[in-house]
């Protein structure tokens, strides 16, 4: 693989972890974007990644603005919060050339839609990640669980750009899965997030508390059923096996801290519009009743305020 110019747009927990593996294990030119004290700490002291096997600090290229970036990127990995996608698009415009590819592993469904609407589906690859990771202090990322990127073409074809991503991830030591049905895979994760991120954010609890009583488990099931009906209207079939996975996969994770729980603990804006807000808007479009999700939206808006 020839040397590439890679931008990790959003060197928070997810971008810092996966981008760190690329920077550490390949000879590609990797540039991270970050903001505030996190940016300053990475610039001054490097990017520190802590895992159960130890920690390491990487000297990486980092910026808080792409205004002085020279030329075009070969690959951009977008990892910012979904609500930051629109401003990200404006920052990325000048660095996207004829051959640039964009991989989004953001939460939710709308980031891919926004990016592909602006730059064309031929430039944007739909993906997701499964990982437990957190920025525990400026410049420091703590990894606790998994670390897999799932990606693929909507058609299911293994194209040249999918092959190129696979080669990059093999070089980097990143666990990956090429999905033959990436829309369904994204909807599965979206459903999980829309249950567990939202409930943990509203109730301010870790996942073990959500599995602690049958009433809460039943609520999770009801939320999932509403989303399953909505997905069907959007052309995606979430099977009984999918639903079983969504509702049970986290039952043994103990005190797992979802990203929305982390944001509430830190007093940061909550990513509810990516999940429940999108559900309610899509439900209006398809005239599908989602009464529980509508209640959750009202509740998490109040918490966020």
C-alpha cells in the first residue's frame, strides 16, 4: 500500500483509539483534529492510550483547524458526534479531492446521509464501531472493551475501496468486519444506542442498573419493538435474532459507561437527537406511532437542558 494522507477528524475516544493504531503501526501521514484542552494536551504531551495491558504515549500530528492543511487527504475517518457533522462538512470541503474517501464510524444514521448528500455516495463509506473507550483526562484515552470497526458497501459488494480499507486495518492491527448488509448492521447498533445510551443518559446509571429489574428490561424491549417497526418502513429487517442480540449483548458488561452516560457525568451536551430525536422525526415521516420514544425524547431534552 502506498503512503497515504489520512485525517482522523475527531480525536476523541473513538478517533484517538483507532487513529492511534494507524499512526503507531503504519508509515502513513496521519493528522488528528481535536479541540480545547484535549487538543492542547495531545500537542504538548502526545496521545496516551491506556488498556488493560498497560499504556503508551504516541507523538502524533494534531491540529484544531484544517485551514493550513496542504493538498487533499486520501482517507478521512470521521468520528465526531453526529450533531457536529454539519460543521465538519464545511471544514472538510477544502481537503477533499478527486480520490478522497470518507469513512464514517459515527453513531446514528444521519451522518452518512449528510456526508453522502454533500460529497456523493461514491466518496463515503458507511460504517460503525463497537468499543468501550473514554477520554479520562485531556490527552488520555482509556480503553475497556472491544475495538472493532464494521464497514461495507450498501450493495454488499467488496469493492476496491473496501479492499483498501481492509489492507489499512490489517496493517494497523485494527479488528474489523466487512458487512454484506451494512445498513442492517448500522440499524442494529442504532437500536442498541437508542435504548441503552438514552436510558443510561436519562437515569444517569451504568448498564448493570438497566438489567437489574424486569420492569426496566421490559421497557428496553418495548423501545426495541418500536424501532424494529420503524426500520421495516425504512427497508431494513431486524430479525428476531437481531433483537435478541440487541437486548442481551450488554447483560454481562457490568458497570459499562455508555457515551451518553459519560457525557452526562461530564456535563456535556447529550447526543439524544442522533438517536431518539431521529426516531421521532422518521416516525412522523412514515406515520409509525412511537409513543415510548416520544416520551423518552421529552425526558432527555429536559435532562439535557
